[in-house]
């Protein structure tokens, strides 16, 4: 359940940051390369976070499988 809450919070934060970046870049007249670079970096960081969360969930189920295997 905690993993689900973390994914929802991460999704909301990522959406808010992307919208904020585009609003700031429009208001501040940032160069296009700066906006694209910042969005790409944030996209990669959030994908790494989601992969890490998935790996944590998978690791927990793998540990349970190992415990079940060792009990036999």
C-alpha cells in the first residue's frame, strides 16, 4: 500500500514540476534548449524513481519466494 501512495505522490509531483517548468520557461523567456534539457533530465530522473520503486516491490516478492523455497 505504501508503494502505491509513493507512486501517486511521485506522479502528482512530476506532473506539477513539468507544468511549472513550461510556465516558467514561457514567462521567463528561457531558450528552447534550456527548457528541453531540463525536461529531459527530469523525465530521466522520474523514470529512475519509478524503476527503483518497481524494483523494491519485486525485491520484496523475490525475498518472500526465497523464504518459501528455504522452508521446504
